[in-house]
C-alpha cells in the first residue's frame, strides 16, 4: 500500500504546496510514509488535471489518495464527478481527506472485510455530499463575482483583469518563432481568444 498525496491550487498565484506539511504530519502520526506528492495549479471545476490523473495511473489496488480537503479533489459538475469517481473506483484507490474524519480509518490496512465495506459505503456517501457542497460554493462565488462586475460596470468602475504582461510577451515571442497555437496553449494555458488578440496586435 502506497500513500500518494494530491495538492491543488486554482491559479499560478496560489501555492499548491501549501498543505504539504499538514499531510506529512497526518501520515507521520499514523506511521505512514508518503510515497509521492502530485501538485498542480488547475481549477477543481475541470477534469483537465494532468497531475491528478498521473497519480491515479501510478496507483495500485489499495493505495491511498491523501488530500487536505475534498474540494481540492473536486468542484466538478455532477457528470464530471461521476467520471472521476469511476476512475478512482476502477483503480481501487482509497480516498483519505483531512476534512473528512470518517475517511481516516481508510488509512489503516488492518480492517476486516465487513468494516472495510462499511467505511467505503459511509465515505462514498459523504464524498458525494462534500463534492456537491464544493460545487455549489464554486457556483455561488462565480455568481457573486458576476454580480460585482455588473455593479462596477454600471458605476463605470470596472477595469477588467490586468493583462499578464510577462506571459503575453512570451506568447508573442512564440508566435514570432512560428510555434503552433496548440503548442502555445499547452505551454502557457492561454485561451485561443487571447492568442487571436495578440496575433492581431
């Protein structure tokens, strides 16, 4: 059994590794050693998370996916959450989250069959509930943000998000070098509309 820790932050400005010490402390208290850390800066509302899927591909049956909170794992819409759950179930990976104390027993390999099945059933239900709450929180924040922007625009105070000058300069350099749009998008995470605007300029 290997413990694999997943760390996620939504943007490059946030520190995906912030919770590393808490996860190490949790594992140490239970006599476990974390085999590998998988960290990325990606939205929890998207399934496009290469490090999460690399973690799952590295897992063998019975391995533990350790994370700080369920929302680090999912802010997904219901159908995407179901897809991710199927992947987790297919690999027979156990989810342990610091914000879900009932999952902590999954970090122990010594349960009998009945106890293991009970833990799995209870945690499956709670995982679904917390994933749904995380998604609602995400949608609520988007709605409040949109309302705030609308009010600011009406008052003539909205300036929009400041341009990422460093990234844009790198994109222009790549465009001049003749790199394909797909290569630039993969390397920088920029949208096609951003590339179109910079190419036009």
